[in-house]
C-alpha cells in the first residue's frame, strides 16, 4: 500500500492545478512501479470532483506516467529493465544538451541559487535522499537554458522516471550521505567556467541513481511478491500487491 502526500488544490483553476499536483507527485516519486491508482481516492484527497482528476489522469497516461490496462485499471508501469535503460540513455543525452545551453546563459545569480538549494538541510530526521531538493537543483539549472523545446522533453522524462525514484529512495544503499556529491561538483565547475567538468559531474549524477537500482534486488516490501515476479533477478522491483487504497498524509489546504 502506498502512502502519498498530495496537497489540496486551488478551486479556481481545477483542471490545471489537479494536473500539476499529480504530475508533481509522479515526478517526486510518490508512486512506485506497479501501483494501481484509485481516482476516487485521489479526488477525495485533493478535495475536487472526479472530472478534473479524470482529465489529469488522461494526460498522465499520454505522457507515459500511467497505463490503462485491459481491465480498465490505472497503473504505474511495472518495473521494466529495458524501459529503465531507455530512460537512462534519454536522460544522459537530453540533459547534457540542456546543460550545454544553460552554460551559455549562465549567471552568478543562478549558480548562487543552486548553491542555496544544496545548503537547505530539510528535515534532520530524514535519512533518505531529498527528492524535492534534487528536483529544484536540476531544474533551476535546466531552466537557465531558456529552451522551449528541450525543457518540456526533460520534464516529461522525469515524470516517467519518478516511479524509479520511489524504488531508489527505499533501497538500502540509498541514504542522504553524499547524495549531493555530484551536485556540488556541478556548482564548482560552473563557477570555474569548466564546461566539460560540469558535463562529467551531471553524467555521474544520473548514472549514480540508476546504479542504485542495479545493486541488488532483494524485495524491500515483502517475500510474498517474489512469486509474482519474473525474471527472478528483478524480484525486488516489480508489481506490488494491490495498492488501490491511497492514504492521505499531511495534506496542505494551501499549496505552495
């Protein structure tokens, strides 16, 4: 069962705000591969009718964040090693391109903003990587590119990649220790005008997250899942037992 936290939304712009809130939840790893989605639970948690939720979900299906199964069940795509590899390759290529454009327009103010994001400690009791901080760092950098073509493509990749982030942060090897090692290296390279250094640090950062997924495949949820997973090497990263009941947690009536 997945516990997610999606803020209630502004009633004046229901359709777009519902989509933005759900897209943000997918991007930040609130859903895991194989999770099934209850439209009613989402609508209740966000305090809206079913209509804007249905519209938001249709858009997320089109973007590859959800699949509509033959039984009409909405599901986060189950773990797929080939899909994960494609996502990694796409991220390496597109994010290298957008970084190159961002470097051409880089300012000290943007670099300072990136450094400030890294200086935000967040919850001292949190032991898993800070996904919001990670997102804010990368997209502060990428928005500096000013690209109306590449930025939406990178955002779409992150929406699909978010489910794998959910697995990464719950993997035993994923801790907050050294999670920003490559981020700091990017900042240093940008300050020094070292284009190649920034590109290398970004590639290492992307590779690091995918490497965690291949370190081991012991099931973090329970051994009962193993029998349903094939091949055995992927038994730790496959569809979980029914997760259609989505619990609310810390719902904020005034989203930021």
